[in-house]
C-alpha cells in the first residue's frame, strides 16, 4: 500500500479550508446585507429631510429629501434608465448650496438623446437620495476597494424637456452573498471528492 502524499494532501487541505472560510465569510456578509436592506426600508418611509445633511452615509439612501440648488455648475451625462425602464441618458448637475455649503448633486432628469443640453437654473429640489453612478471595476465593487461614489438626489419632477429618471429602488440592491457561500461550499466539496478519488485510484494502482 502506498503512503498518502503529505505535501499534496496539505495543499488540498489548505485549499479546502480557504474555500470553507470564504463561504462562512459570505454568510456573514449576507446577514449584514439583510440588516442594511431593513434599514433602507425604514428610511424609505421616513418624512422628507433637509439635504445636504451634516451626517452623510448609507443610512441616508432611499430617504426623501429636499434642498436648494443656489447655482448649477458642472453638467454631465451618464447612461441610465427612465421611470418606464427605457435606456437612455441621465443628466446630472453639481450645485452650489451656499458660501459654506457642502454642495449638492442632482439628477435632473432623463433623455433619449445624448446631446440634449437642458436649461435648468436650480432652485428648490425634491427627490429621493441615491448613489451616483459607480465607475469602479466589478472586482473593486465586490471587495469594497476604492472610494464609494457620493450621494445624489434624483428629482421627482424633472427639469423642463426631460423625463423622470428611474428612482432608486431597494429591490435593485443585490444580495447574492448566500449564493456565493453555497458556491464556495460546493467548490470545497468537489475538491475533497476529487482528491479522495485520486487517492483511491492511487491505492488500486
């Protein structure tokens, strides 16, 4: 009878242990995401808040907000959807909110064409707080690398000549961590089975 290869067994054992640890980590992430989604659901039903707020962060997402755009400054266009789900272009404006204000970023509406330049002079805004478009890579997003994009207010009533952009929806926030955990556990089981079969064939040889 041949001996069990120690080095190969250690390598496979470490690999399986890492896969199991990653699966457990994803289960923890799933619990954290469920708690975050619960906070979002509460925030969505709160009264309208004054924005910008002193304390900014994820807890403000999906809140109804009102603010004042004293002076529109930079205007940019990002790909996005309208309230009907059609693909097109979101028009995003950075605003001055006062001499000492932190500034305000507003999604003023959606258009089907890219080169439309809407006329919008600012003023009082009302909408829902969301995140600005995230230009980080998929890997950076998955592992939380790099700075998360800032907040934006998606207007309920768009600027003249534009349609409403799709409002942020809690249902669009992915929670795939449980599926990822199952995948890692399956990978670990497959690795163990394959190595066990290899050892069995080695013994028979």
